[in-house]
C-alpha cells in the first residue's frame, strides 16, 4: 500500500474554503438564510455558519455538520466537494 503525505495547512485551508463556498451556494439556491439554517441545525448563534462559509478564524464545517446541512437543503454531501481537488489521487 502506497503511503501518502499528510496535507499541509495551505491544502487544508483551500479545502475548507471550497467547502464553505459550496455550502453557501447551495443554501442561497434554496433561499435559506444563515439564521434559518443555523436554527434548523439546532444552534442558536449564527456564528458557526457565517464563519465556516468563509473559513473565518479557522472555523469550518465538520462531517456531521455537512450531513445535517445536506439533509436540510435536500442535496447530496458530495455537492459540497465540487471543485475540490485531491493531488495524487486517481478517481475510479
């Protein structure tokens, strides 16, 4: 089995930025505000959603968050990874 290098911080930053942009795009396509999404996720403060959408202060969505958001927006989790490139990986 081939070992792969751990991603550096720049790669992770770009990943979280792309995911945040995709969440925002899907949310806006559905006509849902950050506040409504926040409440439907079970949170009271909009800070998680507002910060993670733009990767502010290293705040990003977890896999659990993405699962919940996909359920709320009626989309697939894969939609949040559009445009995300993994270097050195060939997709079957």
